[in-house]
C-alpha cells in the first residue's frame, strides 16, 4: 500500500514538472498547490 502511494505521488510530481517550462514556473506551480491545500484545510 505504501509503495502505491509513493508511486502515485512520484507520477503526479513528474507530470507537474513536465508542465513547467522553467524553474520559476515550477516555483509558481508549487506555490499555487500549497495555497490550494491551505484553502482546503481552512474549509
């Protein structure tokens, strides 16, 4: 079970990085993901 979770997170991270053209773009995407998680936690 644990290996499936690690694999899913790895695949999601790889897909996210392929969507970013630059390191700055990756930073913005990570920031947006963090904000989305924070907003979901507040609700």
